[in-house]
C-alpha cells in the first residue's frame, strides 16, 4: 500500500473509533423505553400467511440511469416496477428525461412520482393486501405529495397495509430526543435482538408532521437495523407488518425482505441496457449530435 494513503485511512479510522466510543450507551434500553415501545416479532405460520391471499404481498422499487456527456447532452432513464408476488407478471412504468427536451433537471422528483404512480396502478390491478416500498415515505411526501396522499387513502379504503423499508437510515429523531448529535443507526447498531423492533412514539418522530410513523427493526442476523415507515393511522397494524417482514426476510441476509431484493433486479437498468435502448431507438445522427461521448464512441 502507498504510505500516504495508509496513514490517511488510519487517521480516519481513529476518528470514527473516537466518535463511537464517545457515545453514552449506558442504560440505553431504559432511555429508549421513554421514547417508544419495544416489540418482539415472530415469523408467520402458513395459515397466517394464507390470510394475505388472494391479493398477496407486493413490492415496489424504482431506478435511474444516466447516459451522455456533460449537460445538457445527457438523458436519464427512469423505471418503476410493481411486483405483485412471485407468481404474477410485474407492472412497469418508464420515463426518459433530458435537458435537451426542455425543463430543469427534476429527475429525482420524477422518479418518486413514477414509483407512487406504479404503486397506485398496481394496487388497482392486483388488489394487494400489503405493499412494500423500497425506501422511506418522506421523499414521496416531498416530491409527490398529492399523489402519495391519494395512494395512502386508496390503501386505507382497500385495507392494504402500506410500508416503506429503509436500509440506509439517515434519521436523527432518537438522537435529538436524547440530546445527542448522532444518527439513529449509530445508536441502535447491535442493540436490537433478532426479530426485535423499536417503535418510536409520534411525539419524538420528526416525520409525524408528514403523517408518517417509524419503527426500527432487526429482521435478520445483521446487527444494523432497518427502518419501517408506515402511515400514522396504521399504528395499530405495525406489529402485523413487522411479523410479515420478519417472515419475508432471510435470516442470513442484510435485513431486506426477499421481495424487495427481487423487485430491485426487475427495476435496475444497467449501462449495457442503456446502450441497447439508445442504439435501437435513437437515430444514429441524433446520437452523434446530442449524446456522443468520446469514451463511449466504440459502441456507436
């Protein structure tokens, strides 16, 4: 290894170690009990799973890939997929966005809107009993507020439990409630047992004003928990949702339900896929004028 880089990483590691060891983790469970409720989930039995038929459990995910050179000579391909279960065909929406066709770059917001749209259409098509969204609800509230509100209402009317599964937790609600400048994932790492959840009370949850509740959950052997977002009015059903997610998550996994991993594969668009679509559907002269990038010329 190069000495300069080795020293830099060693110093960074030491800084992280100091940050971690500076945390006051004494009596943590007692402190957490003042902020919420612990719940021990359990895998559902076959007859309990059959209660979700015939609508079954669905999963939704989206992805975005970019192609081209520097702006404005770039395009974004957005895809969103609704996977109703492991037996029925998925429902998909796609959208191409580019500064070349006008407007500012709002691709991230457009992706949120596309995911909510495909979730609503999937609900209409398949009458799902539960919908698992890949990620939290706040970006939908921010980028697709009315559409998401309509989806939440439709799920309520059809007795469909809507849940958002967050792998990369960035919230600070617990830390702020405890007076610590820490992310919730830092506080809870390794603290929850297998199948254990911590459901944060609404008064301490920064998402409450957006109508969103949160549970922190460890459904696998991974010591890092995930977060589960749910509509506030579904608080009485969150234990049911946690039991279901526990059932759908392999014990040796990183803590994500299998359905969400599967829908991620459906939604993902690789660079090779982008090459194929562009070469097949964009005229050659237009490709060379607008989307040519020197390092990619070999495939044009």
